[in-house]
C-alpha cells in the first residue's frame, strides 16, 4: 500500500450528539453547550462530505451518552474491521451498534477480540500508513495492543505508554503522509519521543500549541482541523502547503 492510498477513504460513520452527552458523557470536564456541540458535529459531517466521503449518520442514542465517539468502537484497515472492547462496560452497547452497521452498510469482514482480558478503544490506535502505534492508557491495555497485531499482521504494531491524556490520539494524529501532528505540551512530547525511538520509519512532525487542535483528520488529500484555535490554525497555514485544508 502506498502512503497516499493509506489515507484514501470512501465512507465515514458518525453518530449524532444525544442530549445525555451534556451531563453523562465520560471524561468531559466543564460546561457543555449542547447546541454548539451539535452545530460543530454538523460542520464536521459537511467537511467529510466535501472531501468525497459517503457519510453514514447514525441517530443519537440517549442510553449511550458517548455514542458520538464512534472512533472508539472499531479499527478499520485494508478492508477489514476489528471490533474493539471498550474498558468501560457502559460503552459496550456502542460496539454492538457499530458491528451491525459495518456488517449491513459496508459489508466488511469482522474481526472479533477473543481475549476477554483485552481492552481496546480506537482513540488509542494511530495508523501511520506504515505501522500501528497503540496507546497503553486507562482505556487500552497490552492485550488490546496484541489484538491489533493479530488482526493486521501485515503491519508492525508497537504499544506506546500514554499516561497524561485520555487516549493516544488526544495528543497526536496524522496530518499528512508521514507527518504526525502533535501537541506542544510536555506529555505529548514525551509520547512522541517514545514513538520516535520505536518507529520503523522516520516521520516528519508538526507541533501545534493547542492540545485539542492536535486531534485532526487527514482524508483523501485534505486535512480537516478545528478552526477555533487561531494559534494552531496559523501553524497549519504556514506549514501545510501541499495538501488541501478544511476548517471545522
């Protein structure tokens, strides 16, 4: 697989924001403006469509406040879907929903995790196009990392300790072929150094000042990133010149 082919997609699965997100979502601190969150989600879906994706939009499920975080429920690569095992039992219903949608709408082969001791959330799985890094966090353990390795044996899989953020991709994501977008804070930089020591390839990095802006999406030649962090937007504008960009 070429490095560009690794970031070519046809579909995206998203889930609308439930009202229960405001008061019951896990790991959320501070006041949630529900209407603003829904507007941001609509903008995100619009950006996904603008880069050529067929967006499958699931209805909000009030019984699962975290259902909008669909990334945590499956890891899809090379035409197969690994169904995850979230650490918290309250999120297991989300996995059942995602399994059914992938089977019905995408008709992809499903890979199940058989080790009941494993915990794995997609937010801890960073695919670079060349290899996987799996964050060992409060949500993902060593057995979960081994499940990724078993599901996708064609790629190297390296566990990376994550202790200062909820997930690995809370600190860094891919922002272009062979380019890692990473937050400037101490915790993210420590994780980056671990990755650089273990990686099978020497990646370029783009360091941005706002941690929340480090979570971006590179798809079909376009970088989708948040527009509400002007300092980070400036870094994107000054450094990302060869690929398209979409503000969300």
